C-alpha cells in the first residue's frame, strides 16, 4: 500500500471500495476515513451505489461512470463536512 502522507496536509484520507454481486446488479460500497495529521480518524464518509450490470467478478461490472459517481459523492460529502466547521 502506498503512503502519500503530506506533513503539511490538514487531513489524510484512507479509503476502501467493495463490489458485491446482488440479485438485481452490483453494489459498490465505499468508506473513507478522514484522518488528522496524527492519523486519528476525525470523520467517516460512506455510501453505496447500485448498478444494474452483473458479472461473475463484480469488479468487471464497475465502469468509469460508477467510479466517477463515487468520487463526486465523496467530494460532496467531504465539502459539506468541511463547511460545517
């Protein structure tokens, strides 16, 4: 696992993504921990996106559009949290 920690950053994010086969498609689940400079979790961002595609390997059903949605939802939630003070 690569470590891109920047000593000048206010926060670091550590994320997890899962793709799970479901009866009606593929469920993409994401969890991001927002970490302090001391690497203590100060906030968690989580969500899920259901896509209608299925595959024997669930990751094969996940396309760039789905990953862009994960990115956008993550940024929206992070921005909202940062704005809340």
